[in-house]
């Protein structure tokens, strides 16, 4: 599912507050980028190498706070957090960043245990229709779990499911911005989640007081019996959602769609010879790739089911490079069909003529499965995004969050 929540990380570093300290290279900005994208081991290595060149106090204060959170040094967090917020909130950071840090503190309390012998690979059966679904036990209660890189929340549950599995609520329901609308939501804790031989404990959960699909279905479609029947069918298989904040902590995740299997590896050699082709920004995952020879940065959404459509381009990107992106004449059938994106509004689109994606030194033939959707119709970040349809086309691929690579 496309972004359910906007944890927009607005560090006003981008407006130049650190640039005065280094005209050639902004070491403080580079350190902050690593810290606030939760790449803490890299940030520690970077800090040790360049600490004499990092002059701005915000960068060093952020380093001390974020590493204390990462290494679960609660006493240090208690000492550093309040002065940090008092010092920087309203100047360099805003409430969105405070919420981001608070969420990170909650996530740092979670423990991940590999219960296989000698810490070996964890093999987990999956379903691939209508989304990537695994069966997991929440406090011992099995639920169909959507594996969704497009979800910016750790675990996302509805109120009835939260009550069923015994989520410990931390607060009253209050209006929050989710999927660009106000909805009543609250934070909670879950004792345990078991997925095969993987055990998660002390898991943060965000609970909403209505069904998932009510967030993205326009009122005009609620009376459409055909669409609502399809949504009811899908929602019965979508009991709870695991989002990117947890997924990105699982190190290396291989998918084999032919075998309908997911393999999580905690111990694997890091291939330092290949460049990174993924990055994270504000709890969202992006891919650096090429389409028809053009540099293309795409949001990766395993929860975006558009049927046979594989890649969605922003209209702005398409208009800029129209000469290298020939399109087909429109057909009446060229309308979106997925109920997981933009509310099943059945919007028309422009279909590209035989496009090619360059990924991990391979050329992926998309035929005519890449489309352009007008920006006013759908929220798309960067140049576009890749859907579940593309991942199914790959059949076998790996998210390597240690190397920050999508390998095929």
C-alpha cells in the first residue's frame, strides 16, 4: 500500500544551516543523512573517520542521541533527549522530526531473535496473491500479515484486530494524519510476533479505529457493490500489516515467487564490490535504476498491486523525457484496476510502448506494462514507483538492507 503516514523528515539542514562550516563538503549533513535514515553502523564508522571535520553542534548532538537509542543506552537517552528537543525544536527541527525520533525510540526497544540452529537462514512460506502475505502469530494468535515496504509504520492494525491480539494501548485515540487524511489512531505495544523461527518482542504498533481500505476509498465508491465486493474479498486476506521500519531491520530478505518462499538471512557476507542501488528517506524505500536509459528513482512498494502493471511514472518525468518514452494510443481498457492504490478510482493512464528497466546489471523487458499516471490523480514521490507486478516479473530477488541493494 502506498504511504499510509507522512513522517516527513524536515531537517532544515537542506536550507544551508550547516554549509557555512564546510564549503567543499558538508560532513555534518552527510552524518545527519546517515543518522536520520537509521543507518547507524555506517554513521558510527563515518563519525570516527570524519569527526574532526564535523563542526555543527546539531550533527554531533544528533549523533550522540541516535547512537544512544540504537545501542539501547536508556540512561543516556533519558539525559540527552529533552535538552536536544529544547535546543533544536523550532529552529533546525520541527514536530515531525520529534515524532520521528520518538518513534525510533519505541522501535529500539524491540528485540529480534533468530531461533534457528546456529543462527541459520529462516525459511517462511508466503502467498503472492493479492499481495505478499505471510502467516505470523501475534501473542500466539495467527494472522495473515501483509509484507509492505510501502507502509511507513512498524505494525499497522485496526482496532478490532488490536483488541483480539492483546495490544497494550499507550494512549487514547486522537486524530492523526494517515494517508493524507485525519483518522483516529493510537500507539500501542505487542508482547510478541512469531514468523517461523523469527521472534519479535516488545513490538510497537499503530492502531486505527476503522478498516484499512476505508482510508483510500472515496465516498463516491462506497455504494458501488462490485468494487466493494472486491475490496471485502481482499480485506479478508489482509488482517494486519508489517511495514518498512521492521522489514528494514531483517538484514537480507530473499523472495522466490515460484517456490512461494521468503528467506531471511542474518549472517551473510557483505558484497562490498557492488554499489548501493537502494536508499531510505523518511521511512520510505527507493530504488536508483534506469528506464529506457534514463536515470529513474522509484519508490518501492510491495503493497502496490496494479495487476499486470509493473512501473508507474510521474507525469512530470514523462513530459520531461517524452522523446525517449514513446507511448501507445489510449484504449478504453487502459484504466487502473488495483484496489490497493489511490482508492480504486479506475483512473485512465498512458501506457508506454515496450519499455526496458536496467536493474542490477540486467535489462528487464517491461513490454507495455509501464504506465504514466497524472500527478493530480495519485501521490507518487521521486520519478515514480515500482509495483508488486514488477517484483512478480522478477520472480526471484533480494532486499539486502545491509548493502542497501535490490539484487536480482
